[in-house]
C-alpha cells in the first residue's frame, strides 16, 4: 500500500513561492504599494493595475513532452512519495516523543477538520508524521528537484519552532558547495528517499514552518472515461525574504519566471504564457495583496483555519462551457468526485443560466473552445460574487 495513491487519484503538493519585488531606480510607485483599480482595456471587469513593486511568484513551464499539462505554467510541485511519510523524519525533526511532536508540529492544527488529504486515515507505517507535515515536505522536496531552491533550516537550532510569521530565506550552501548541492538535487530527483539523506548529512530540516495552507484542488475527470491522471493537490504559500537562485531541471520543466499576479494574468490573456487553471485562479486571488507584507499579514490572520477542497464541475451549455466551483448556485450538492458519470450538459444559454444562478463562482470559457491558432489568447474568465469559506479571499476580477 502506498501512502498517497488512491483509487481515482494521487495526492500531491505544490509551493507558491512569493517574494517582494524591489522597485528599481526611476520607477514610480504609490505610497505603501496601494494599487488603483482600473478597467481592463478588453473587458468590463475591474482589475488591479500593475505597480512598480508588489509581490511576485515563481512559475515554471512544463515540457512539451510532459504527459500531464504539457507546456503549461505551474507552481513547483508534484506527487507525494512514501518517503515523505517516512518515520525517519521524526528523528530529523527531533520529534520522537509526544511532547516534542506537539512542540514541532502543533502549528498545523485547525479549528475544524481539514481537507481529506490531511484528515484521512493512512496505513500505520505512514502515520508517524502528520499528513500536514508530510505534504509540506513533499512540496519542498519537489521544489528542490524542479527549481534547485532548498528551503530548510539548520537542525541545531531546533528548539521551539512555531509557524514562521515573517518571510524566510532559502538555505544557502555557498558558492563553494554549489556543485555538491546540484549532485544532491540529481540524487533526490532519482530517488526521493535521498531528501532524507541530504537533511541527515548536513543536519538541516525542511522549513515546514514557513509553508502556509492556501488551497486544495482536485483534478476533475470531466466525464472523459480515458482521463486517468487526476491529483488532489495541496497548495502552500511560502514568503521569501530574498529572491533565490533558480535553475529549471531542463527535463520536466524547461523555463521559469518570476512574475507579479498582474503580469501573469496579462501574459496569459495575450497568449504569451498558458497558465494551468488553478494557477490562473490563484493569480486572481493574489491580486488582493499589494505587497508580500500584506500577504504575510493575511496568512497570520488565517492561521488555524482549514482549507476547502475544490473540484471544478464542467457544464456544457448552449454557447459556453462553465467550470463550477463550490458556492455557485449551479454547483451540485453531491458532485461526482469519483468521475464515473458523464459530464453535465444544459440546453440553456449562458445568459439564461446567469438569470437562474444569483451566486456565481465559476470559470467561463467562450467559443472557440479550442484555439485554432497556436499562441492565440485563451477565452477564459473567472466570475465570483460569493465569499469563500474559512476566512479566505475571493479572486479580484
């Protein structure tokens, strides 16, 4: 039995790495980084105007050879491995006793039950370490594999670590050991258990305290019986003090860029990049924050709040395709989580459906549903007039 493989999907984790962009000399930016809201030139929706500073995040382009989401821009991350749930982590974290375990990992507790991937029962050999910690380890390991960024702390200073309430720093091996770190990166990519060995050798621990719960996305099947790749993915946010050196692995990932949410959305609209749906949505949600400090303040306020698992439900209507999210008037009371039913089809137009759905939380894809020209801008928008649960923010549109 594997730790993170279920009948219909695999469990995974991603890291949204964020840092504060420093304005360059000569740039004009408003005091305190406050963004004016303006009208986008090609839509009536309100959007946030770009600013000279602001937060920016790391996205990486998947290879055209990837079997899942080829050529899309995603956050670093991937599927969980049994090694992420290994009992050996308890020794690395100095958490062998119940008291030390509570001291190290008590920060992950929430006011109510968290998402299934955190709360479900696992086989005994994968239950020594809390799932909330194991998936943070997964996100940090995958980030190291894909980008070369190692977010860790020295183990010798482990005393009473709690949730990190200020930006952290990527672990610095120094230029003298850069090639050594790259060798370890290759080892970890080939065999995830090597992440444990890396931490043991250098007496470091994955910085799970700097990883904040953000969202949980379950890949839908959309009624396609041939669709087999599905993932239940936890997204964690990590705020970095400085922008770390990044080097894509040139295998699964072929390009990276640091971009503000505004830049990501604009380039996606222009067809310069193509964002995976969760990244597109989360970019809109991060428009709520004018700076990394604003985001950190919000993350502090949300400590103790659970996440909510979202599985988009596809609806083909007469003149558009809808992707419904929880809270939408049309979202099923019992969505087809296992993906065994046909996709929903409605003969009403988008306008007619809007008339009967006062609560809208959805993605809308307008014709042509398949771009006829490579690189043409996707005709996809997000609508949201509902307040998300558990103190979260809705996307800025």
